[in-house]
């Protein structure tokens, strides 16, 4: 079993809709969770991080963490074509200050 | 503030040839990472440095890969000899480190390596 599982997609949503991206992880020692956005041919850029159960909002983005169920999600409200990218989920655990990444979910927002 | 700087951006080499990648992290960032990203996959850690010390190199193929971070700033990743399967994007990242929970790091633009 992979440490981080993401639906590879592709996921398509119409402009203005809510895009929901999900990630499950296997390591119960995982402490912090990160969402990165990666445009084609570019390097990943950090969108959000979360380490407490519940929701964390930043503009149009909301990260949700449920440690009991071992999943983390990212909601993008009012999706825009510029949100079209691959979204990578990542986590860290224990004392290791390094991230383990999922394979990413490709999102396409249709105009 | 300058971001993480990597060079070269692209490199095409023949198999069995050596290749080196260079990374300059964000000023003040003690922790430096080298990741490899294959097409359609997430980045995979190769090595992590805390200052000049390699604290996790368990995923680095040591028979052909080597890395160094002299003086705890710039870092070089080398492959010798390169194999066809080494074709990937090599990403360098840096972070402040420490005990803060948010140590999401900043990636450089990467080096796209093609081995032919």
C-alpha cells in the first residue's frame, strides 16, 4: 500500500464550481499535511498546510483534515481555468522534517 | 528575496556519461532537499541536508549518485554513470527547518534530465 493515495484523475469541473480533491494516508504518525499545486512543466508550489483536525480556509481554498479517518482534502471554491493543474498531497511524520508526496490529481477547470 | 536557484534547467546526455546539478537555497534556509520526479508521479526524496550534514540519504542510489553541500549553503547532486532510467526532473528544495510544524518548503525550478 502506498503511503499516500490520491485519485490521479483527471478531474474536470466547470468554471465557478467547487473542486474537491482527496488524499488518504497510511501512517498514523503523520503530523502535518500539505497541498502543492504544480502547473505543467513547472515545479510544485505550496498552497496550504494543516496539522489540526478540522477545516482551514485561505481565500478560495479550504483544507480539511480528519486524522481518525486518515484523510485530508482540498476544496477549491469558484474554480477558475487558472486553477487547472496537478495538485499534490504531502505529509510529514515523526521527527523527520521531510515530506512524502502522493502522485497528484490532475484538475481541469472548463471555461 | 531570491527563491531556490537551480541549474541547468535542461540537460541531455548519453547513457554512461556523468552529469551534475547545482542548487542554491533560499538564504538562511538550513535544510536542503533533493527530490526526483518522474513523469506523472509525485516527487520522491533522494537526500536531505541539515546544514552541511546529510541526515537522510536512504533513498539515494549510492552506487551512481552522490551529493554534497559544502559550507552548508550550495549543493551539488551528481550521477555517474547515468542510465536511461535516470531521466526525470531533479528538484531542489529548502526550508527553515527547526521545530515549527509548517516546514512546507520552496522548490526550485528543477533540472529536466534526459538520458539517451
